[in-house]
């Protein structure tokens, strides 16, 4: 179970980084308009959860 949990967290972490890269042009445009997109929070939380699961 722990191994499955860690694998799931790692997959979610990698997908969130991939989504952040894909959404970068949108995030830059939104930032110009003053609308922040907090993808860094998602990545940080998944990283913390993965580290805690080790």
C-alpha cells in the first residue's frame, strides 16, 4: 500500500510539473492582467507529501 501511495504521489507530482509547463503561456498572460495562477503551491504540496511518504 505504501509503495502504491508513493508511486501515485510521484505520478501526480510529475503531472503537475507537466501541467505547469503547458500552462506557462497562459500563466504569463494572466500575470500581465494581474491574475496569479498558484501552480507552485500544488507542486510544493505534492513534493512535501512525497517526501513525507518516504
